[in-house]
C-alpha cells in the first residue's frame, strides 16, 4: 500500500511538472502569437513569439545582423553595435536597453551563431550572453543570464514562419514576479516592429551570398 501511494505521488508530481512546463498562449494580436512557460531552472518565465512574414531569408538575416539599427525595432533598445564577427555565421555584439525610472539601464554582450539546414533551408540563430566579454560600464547593470533563438522556416508561397524564444534574467533588484508580469510585452513589440522595419529597401532587397533561398514552387 505504501509503495502504491509513493508511486502515485511521484507520478502525479511528474505529470504536474510536465503540464506546468507547456507553452501557454498569452497574446494573439495582429498575426503575432506570444507564449510563456515556466522555466526549469529559474522563477523567471521563458517567452516565445511566432509570426509569418512574406520575405526572403536574406532579408531577415540582414535585419537581425544589423546591430546598429536594433534601436528601430528591438523593444527598449537604446544602442547596439558589433564587437567582432569571426565569420558570416558567428558574431558578438553589445546591446544597452533603456529601463524605466528608477531601474538602471541594462546591457549585455551576446554571442550569436547562425546555422542553415541544407535540406529544408530553415535557419536557426542561437544567442547566449557572454557577460565578461568586455568590462562593465558604470551605472549600467550587466545582464548575466540570457539565451535566445530565432527559427526562420520557409513554408509556402514565399512566406516564412518566424519563431523567437527568449530567457533573460535582468539581475539587479528587479524581482522575478515583476519581470513575469510584463514578460510578453517586449517580444510582441519587437516582432511587431520587425514586421514593419523589414519592409525597408535595404532589408527587403538584401542578398546574402552565404544564405540559400528556398525555391518558390
């Protein structure tokens, strides 16, 4: 009997953990869907945004890699610039984000890597924070935990599905509950602005020699 009870408790706990870790839709507006889920390693939630765009793969890569223009579409971005680019498929960049008073601005150095599936043409950009890559700046809180990814998957008729995932611990004195309260705001505004910014000629007409486009059937 005791063994049965123990098995039941363990099974129930496992089921709860699985259900608690599923993505939950929190916003569905203007063709953009935002999901959140509990993190296994932090009280801060993970967030995911999904949308479809009729653009080339080169257009999206050109926009994402153009660090100095991030203030025009990434939510609360104040300034960003490229630090190092070992290859077309790897780069390091600095980003400072505006924070509402009385919270100090945040900054982060990110190491990004790009891969393309040769069969499906799908792109994946994975980025991780490297907080000690450069010295911290006075008056700005360095974000020490960040992981994000972009998945750009060609679907049909020239459309691609864009999926953005993010986990970030802002550090400092901002509690997890406060971050979770508005965690879907940044990704939604970022994807919304991205869908407009990518219409500019410099991105719309971009050609990246290192990116293979899926033939339109």
